[in-house]
């Protein structure tokens, strides 16, 4: 009898130990997955200098080819972050634009990321001056923003301009009925020519992402994607040759101003 009780006690301890081990494994897995997800939700951060003089801090996130982030001029008194929106490609080339609240582009950053170093140039649309840009990656942890929007929040006015004398563009969105919206695009080249590119106002099904084929054209089509603060327009079959004025285009980043 004692022997049977002793054997039962051993089996009970064994089962209890096994249960603790299995429970431990089950608890560890979600933690590992959560940490991995958390790491993927951080932005890329850089610090460096423009023209080897002006200190800057840049951080951004990438969604498909769209880049969204902020640039801070470190040596300024206010250190106010400037909204950065642009694009990148598979080769690591970037074209990033500084936007103010009116849609005016105050600076353009172009360059290449090699993993730990970002090299390129900074250009001023106002002064037309270009300077070198060199930055190194830093381990600053900045959580990624939520940049997506909903169909209910995309109506309004979107605008960009490279100064008053430079290229300019407007994109207007309005709701016309439940499930449908109207849109139109108008852009011009820089002074003094002001050649035009225009998409006449048309009604489409309401969506935050859609492709539009220009009526009475062979293959002129473009995609519009809406985000919280801006809309991104890009051609889907190459530049629409012969559709617009010389050097005029309807693609680009349009900042939401209303």
C-alpha cells in the first residue's frame, strides 16, 4: 500500500512538472512575437549635416514606395520638426520633400541609403542652391505613425508648390452621393511658361486607393492613394505622352490643406 502511494505521489509530481514546462512554453511565444512586431513598428532614424555645417535629424517610415517622416534642424532655437513626404525605390534611392502646412515645399532631399550611411544632396526651391547631405544611422527608437485614412476623411483640398514661381498642383475631392465622390487635378509648370496638366472633374466610386483611366485616351492611367495628411498620385503605364502641356504632369505628392 505504501509503495502504491509513493508511486502515485511520484507520478503526480511528474505531471505537475510537465504542466509547468508546457505552460512556460505557451507563455514565452506571445512575448517573442510581440517583441518582433514592436521592432517592426519603429521608424528609421538618421543624423548628420547639410553642407558639413547644418546639423539635421531625420526619421521616417516606408509604406510600399511612399516615405513619411520628419526632419529637424537641430541648431535652430525652436527645433520644430518639418513634415517629410517622398518616395524610395528598390535600389535605396530617396526623394524626400519638406512640406509646410500650406503645401509649400521648402526643401528637397535626394540621396541613397547604403544601410548605415545616407549620402546625397539638399536643394532649396526658393534660392535654387544645392548642398551636400551626409547622415549616419542612429538607434533612436521612434514608433511608426498611423498614416492611413478612411473614405470618410479624404474629401477636401490638396496642394503642392515649389514656391510661388515654381511648379504647382491642386487636387480637389468632394462627396457627391453615398459611395461616390468627384475629383479633379490641375497642375502647372514653373514661371514664365505655366504649361498646364488637367484632369477634368469626374465622379468615381469612393475609395482611399483607386486607378483612373483618362477618358478618350489609349493608355493614360494613374493611381491615387489617400493618406491622413496627403494624397500620392503616380502613373500606372508611364507618362501620358501628348495629353498635357510641355513638361506638365499630374503626378506627385499633394498635401491636404483643407
